[in-house]
C-alpha cells in the first residue's frame, strides 16, 4: 500500500517509509492511497472471528506485502494481548474499556504495533532509529512500554518537569534499556517545540521518527477497537453511535476508517474538553487553531489537532458530508465532574475524566429509539487518581501493572533548552 502526504508536495511512499519517516518531507502527514471495504460476509459474521483475525483483516491492506503475513500475525498477537470489553452503563449506553493494557491507556495498542513494525523494518539495518517523542503524560508511558527492548530502536521521551502525575512519571522514566527520559524544565509545549526543532535540524544525523498518532503505524491499529465493540454488540443493537474523547483526533479518525472499511456505524461524536477548535469548525466552517488550555482531562488538551486533516480527507473536504456523519461538542471541567458523579450514583461505575467527556457527548447528541451509544473509556481512573478521588467518594484500587512501576526508581536527564537536547542527540 502506498501513502501520500496531505500537503501533496512529497512523492508517494511505501508503508515502510511512512512508518520510518513519520512525517513526509513536505511536513504533511501520510494518508493511504486506497481504502478497500472488507467483505459483507466478514462483517455479518464478525462474531465468528477471534480478535486477532479481525485485526488482521482490518489492517492487512494497509501494510500490503511489506511485512509477511505470518510476521504481521505475530505482531498483532503481541499487540492485541488483552480484553476490550463493552460494559453496560444505562439501558442504551455502554462504555468500551480500552484500558486493560500494560500502561492502562488506549495508546498501548498503537505504541506496541508501531514498535514491532519499526523493529521489523530495521532488522537488517546497522543504523539505529531514534524515536523522539514529547508527552504530556500518557503517550510517554505507552511508548516506553511498547518500545522496550525493540532491537535497533532507541527511544527518547521529553516530558515537562512537575506536570505529569507520579504514576505517569514512573511509567516513562523507570524502564531503562533502550528508553531514555529527558525531564524538561518547562511545559508540554516546550517539549513539543524542541522535538519539532530537532526534526528540522540538519546537523542531527540520526534517523529520527515520531511515535505520536501522525505515524500511520500508531494511528491505524486503533481501528480495531471499533470492530471489537461491534462484534460484542451487533446481535442486539444495529444502530451504534460512538462517542470518542478526542484530543489529536487520531482515535476517532481510526473509527471513521473502520466505517470506510464497511463497519456499520450510525454516527460519530468527537467529544472534547474546552479545547474546542473542532466543535467551532463544525459551526462556522472556519478552522482556527489556538493555544491549548489545561483541563482535568489533560490527554485531550490540544488546540490544533493533528489528525483533523485526515478526517477532512475522509469526507473529501466537504463540510456537509462531514456533518452528516460526525458531530463534535465541547464540555467544561465542571460538567465533566458532575457527570463522573452522575454515572457513579446511577450505576456505581467509576469513569475517568476522559470517559466522562465521552458520555457527555452521547447525551448532548441525543440517542434515537433504536440507537445504542458507546463511549470510549480511554484510560483507567487510576491514571487520574487525584481528580477521581476528589470528585467521587471512592478509593481507587491500584491495579497490578501500575503497582509494579510505582516502586521502580526514576531515572531522567534534566534539560532546559534546545541545545541541551541537541547535544544529547549528537553525542
Ligand atoms: C491520547 C488520549 C486521548 C485523545 O486521543 P486522540 O487520539 O489524541 O484524540 C483521550 N484520552 C486519553 C486518556 C488519552 O491518553
């Protein structure tokens, strides 16, 4: 499968190059040249297939013959190694829990898949690839875990000092091996700026790539979630509305890809916190990115969502057809906390702030009689322990995979300026 840049100034390239480069030379993000729907027979009989088989069917055309089938199946087995249950919340609403992986946020699937692809592509190459990634919290842990021990791949994670939770910090600083954490004296935007500068710096001779959702190997496997939910629900519910808590809009964009592959989805709702660039765009058709605002659902604090351009491409840049299939609403922190309380009081379910924003999106959209709403629970409540325990009368039990890292030793190199990063990368 070939990929083109959405800036249309770089030549088409292979899956392999798209993964290794991350971003095209013209700074555009990559998009697959074709999307071929899966057979109706497969979709109708989806419950007969295992999650591994479903994932393989969904992704194989996007990889093509660049990874042999047996290897791709192996990668999928390593990636899809935990459950993705839909839990009933109300009579017509359920939540798709995506947090049963090693770092308890949905990014585990994309990070692991990308790591395994990169390791495969680099297996005969003497030069190591360096994955350079800025994180506001969750991405760092998922990437550190997903790439741990990947041969020929070094990972350098930049995170803002004092701005990530203790658990998140341990997840990204304590693994060692091929993972290095750089603790930046600054905020997330400073980390992000340093990473962008490094990508453009010709004096850095290492092969650099990024591991956020602009990378096709991190973005595309997120399609699996929507198939897994459909597999669990389609016998009882025909008209499924998905609400996806959105920041960079990679996850919801993958959902729309699943729909293009033939998965029956009635409607998509992109639910955001007060970072409302996309909800505003749907109102007046003007895309006005702005600086991000800090919220309690901090993994979605994004003012210029990098995947929205892919969503527009999926609808041929036509606002009317986009609006027919897709809505987007923004919610305040107060509304989010109220909703966490409401969900807890109604059914005893502990939603994290991101999931609560997703629930609000379904309510705002409104469900018709035959519709079933699914909001994605993108992180375990333990990852946002302070907010959850402040808002709800609960004590969240620390799951085993988190307990394991809490007692690890933090190892991070402190940096303050771009030059510090550069000297680290050049040495
Ligand atoms: C990354 C993240 C999101 C946002 O996902 P996008 O694909 O960037 O829209 C939502 N919730 C959690 C917990 C996350 O870590």
